[in-house]
C-alpha cells in the first residue's frame, strides 16, 4: 500500500523553507501532494494561479510530488486521495502549540490522519512567506541588490515571478501578469485549511 502524504498551506509565496520541507517529506513517502489550500475568506498577495505556478516551478525536480489546490478542509482532500499523513513544518516553539492544535482537530475530523512534524533546517528558520511579502511591499525587487537578497528566500525559478509582480499602491493589492488578489494576513478561520 502506498504511503501518501499531503503538505498543505497558502504558500503566499512558496519559499525555500517550504521547498526544503517538500524535498525531505518526498524522501519519506511514496507520493507527496503539495496542496494549495484555498480559503475564500482570506486575502492573498498572489492569485491562486500564480501561487500554483510558483509551487510547480519550485518542485519540478522532485519526481514523486504532485501539486493541487482545494477549497475545503485539508482532511477532506486527504480522504479523497487516500492520504493518511499530513506533513507540517515547524520553525520554532510558537509553531508547535499552533500545529498541535491543528493536528488534534484534524485527528478528530479524520481519525486515520497522522501529522508528521518536520523541523525547519537551520538555514530556513527565519524564512517565511510573511517576510517575503513585506520585502516585496517595500520594493526590494526593484534593484539588483534587492533581487540578490530575495534569492535567499525563494527558489531561483520563483524569483522571476516575484520580480515581474507589481504593487498597486492605491489598493495595496498585488498583481502578477494580469492576475490580481489583495494582500492580507493569516486569519483564524484558516485553522484547518493548511
């Protein structure tokens, strides 16, 4: 029987920290789904299609990884594909308490779900989508030095997507190749969505 796992998140944007977790999890399971969890009540900097494109470009070299999006509870997606493992990355002690709560709730909703926690590699402890979004908002992608700094946060194939993105300062929304979504923060309602 195949061991199928899911690594879910909003990936707004997909970082080197996410990619590290994907590579390590892919070595543990037969199939790994990177699930872009879609939450209509949450505002994102990048559109769903832009985030999917970023993830696909970053994980292209990992053969047993599939990329999907889902608007619903992560455990419902897991049931649909027969996955029994949910992979979560842990950067520090603040993540542990939150992730334990999510794991407990997922177990209640789907008793077969086992959450597997992977600690971030030391070089990625401070890498987060939030930091990348803040750097983009202040215009770091506008200079060569800034782009060099962004390369420490995102995969080289994701970087061009970030560089070609522009902020519309009047609406504080981000647009990528004609696709647009509003910038925002993590909402508690996203608790079980990834």
